[in-house]
C-alpha cells in the first residue's frame, strides 16, 4: 500500500468539505478500495459514553460497542492503536463478521479526548504490519486536522 498516495487522496477528498459524515464515508471507501485483503473499513464514533457505528464499507456491523469491550472498546479504554494479528486470541473480541481474523483500530482524538475509532478488519491472519499502523495513524491525524 502506498500510504503517501492514500494520504494525498484523503486530503483531496476532505479538505474544505464541511460535512463530517460524508467525509468519513469517503474516507472509509478510500481505505476499502486501496487496502488489499480487508473485509471491513469504517468508523465508530463516541456517543453517550459508548462507540456507535458510523460510516463504513463492508458487511453490516455491530451498532454499539461499550468502552473496554472488544478491540475497538479496548483502543478507547487505553488510548492506543490496537494491532491484533489474530482476533480469536484477543480477550473479549466481538465478532461482528466471523470471517474476520485480524484487525487494527486507531483512536481518533479531538482536544485530547477520544471521539471515535478507525476500525479495519481482514480475513487474513497477521494482515496488518507496523507500516500499516504508522500509515493509518497518519490517515487518522489528517482526519483529526481536517474533519473533526
């Protein structure tokens, strides 16, 4: 994956566009199109103390995730990107799609507070690398700067 090109494409899509949900929809579509071997890419946004499903690409997903539960909720609870090579070994994993075997979740912050997460799933074990982690964290930083 050429993250430099992906970051440039994201900036071109969202810069100056004042519609958060539309921007997140395009961001998830961009990732779904650009990343190989994934089966879900999207966002959960904090609402009333829990994560609520936002724009995404892929099969229908869980609507609400409590903080501290599953990979997404854990990312919020500890405030760090979660790179999980095998979701079946992750304590409390929430299986929205039984075909998913690996996952990466990047927290989204505004004013020092986590306001959501970027969540990407893959049917391949060990799909996500440190390069993916760095590239996706930069992707989220662009969103934090231009969308939120």
